[in-house]
C-alpha cells in the first residue's frame, strides 16, 4: 500500500536540495519500502522531492485501506 507525498523542494531548504540533487533514495525494511527522488520543475521553479512509502499488508486488509474518505473503493491507491 503506497503513500506518496510530493514536497515542494523550497520547503526542504537549499542544503537538502543540493544534497539530494541527482540522487535516488531507496530503503527496504521488514514489510516496508521507502523511495524518494527529485521531480524537476521548469528552470528549477516549483521543483519537488517525491517521497513514497510502501507498506506490505495482508490481502484481507486491502479493501479497508483502499477506501477513500467518501467511502469509495479504489483499485490502486488513496490520496491522503
């Protein structure tokens, strides 16, 4: 079950932006994966860092987790 958040790079500060430039971050733990990468903007304006957290869950919990705030079932992800 993924949870993705595009973060406006300006909010990270210049030091973190420079640190993460041209880097793809990946972490794999027990029943979880996290990845992060830069989404370039036009002339580096509105540049974003995309952060995604995947959590492995049992099949029977997917229906509950893939239901949005309007109680509509979703097939792939739920925006939060």
